């Protein structure tokens, strides 16, 4: 297994989180959902389709993010941590998701853009949009990314 340096802590070095991007109006990206491959440092296209209709049903705060170019979903592969830590592994996953969400917000701010952390969504709709089973792998946190309101 290749050792990857990551900017967040992970209990047992297990790194159970996966990143997904709902993109539209992003330079050099077709509209659609993507999965971030951390080994290749690349975005893999999940499906060529518009996602706004499904996102409108999934995100409780859609009216605040309906024009953003990207929404990042932080997904978790639960077994990666729970095999070692049992039920406590779920808590570790949520802590890690908070670390990753904060790093996304800091990086977006450094680029002069804005972010909005979103915890309110319909799990089944968002997981289906990203082609996740919702049981073994599911979204646990989201961050909308867009232009700065003052810029």
C-alpha cells in the first residue's frame, strides 16, 4: 500500500473519507458528479448529467447554494474505521469529516472564495446522486463552494 501524506488526522491511519464534487460552471470540468481519487490526485467522472434537480430535493438549504459552482460531499467508508474501533469508529469518522470540512473552508478562503458548510440534507437522495449505497459508504458532511460575496 502506498503511503499518502494527508493534511488531516485519522485514528489508526485508516483514512475512511472519500471526497465527491457536484460541479457546474467550473473551469475545465463538465457538469456532473465526480469522485476524488487521492492516489492519482484526480477527479473521476461519475456520470454526465445535470445534478441540480436532485440536489434541490436533497439539500435543505438549496435556496442559499442554488448558484454555487461546486458542492463537495465528504463521504465515509464506515467499515474502514469500525472494523478496528467498533461503534466508536463512527464518532472518529465524524471528527475526521469536521477536520476535512475545515480544511476545505480554509483552502477556499485562501483562494478568495466563499464556502458554506451544510449538514442538513436528505441522506438517501444525496447518496443516490453520488451512486453511494448509503450503508457501507455515505455522505456525512457537505461544503458548498462559490464566489465571495464581496469580490
